[in-house]
């Protein structure tokens, strides 16, 4: 799939990598076919020295990884040379004692000739109450961040661990527009649940990615999730 031809278009993708436990080469081929400006990631590996594996994966995808995120939890992001990222950071989310840590990754990116865009990668909890709390927390903290203007374009993408009827999903669409298309994303081998999506505000137009671009690629071998992407005019 070629890169966006409109200078103001920003291609944002989200992909749960399942810890890179599957076929890394197949996953990299999927990312190269999408050719995103920004790749929002979930379940990035966190084992000791995993930064080498993540950096190698980024190179194989033709993307850059700052190495500054994924320490709190498994969310992260990578960017293409077409955009300039700044201020990437992980922000922790509240979980119970001895529960898996949760966080979200936030950064500002700017494509040449366009305005800055705040991008956020989320991976919500398996527990419904936590999903709702985390979704609301992300939205509140972004709204209260003095570095992020209220009229600045915002993109939130990731694995919500629930479908569009869920309360956390509804909380997100109460503040942002759903810009990705309506197709199942999980499990990759026989997708029948739509739990991965992209939401945005402050954009002038949105074109969801065409899944036909990925025909012939080993999607089930790459991860247990399918990627989602969209071209945003900002």
C-alpha cells in the first residue's frame, strides 16, 4: 500500500504483536505492506534485553523505535522517517495488587507541512471495570495535559479487549470519532471479534485501510491480532 499522497495525510496503524512470540518476519512484512507513518503497538516484549529484539523488528519494518517506551507496560510506538516524533512516554494506569501492569504510550508527531498530532497507544484490561476506568483516565489526562492543546488533533488506537457494545469503547466514542472500519480483528486465524480500533478528533477526513493490501501475507503466523490502519487528513 503506497504512502499517503496528500501531504497533510497521516497514516496511523495499530497492531498487537503478542510479544513477538510468533513469526517476526511475517509481522514485519505486514507492517511494511501497510507502510504507516505511526505504528501504535501493544504487547511489545518486556523481558531483559528485549530492546534488541524490538530494535531489530523496527529495522525490518523500515521504522524507528526510540527505546524510551514500553517500560511501564507493553504499549509502545514506532515512526517512519516521514514524521518527526517528540515527547514519547509511558504513563501508568491503576491496577490491583499483583495484577499485570497497564499503561498507555503518548507522543506528538508531525508530518512535514502539517500540524502536530498527539498519538496514543492503549491496551485495555481484561477486567471490564478496569477497562472503563482506564479509558476514562486516558481521555482525562490527555484533556488536562497543558502541553496538548484542546484543538490539537488526537489519535487513540489499540486493543480495547471489548467490542463496540462495551462500556469502555462507548466511553472513547463519547469523546472521539471512530475512524477505523468495522471488521473483525481477533483472532487472526479466524477473526470474529472486533477489539482493535482507531479513534480520532480534529481531523478533516479519514480513510480506513484496505485489507486487500494484506492478501497473501501470513497474518495468522504474524500475530493473533490483525492490524488496523487509517489515513487521516489533519
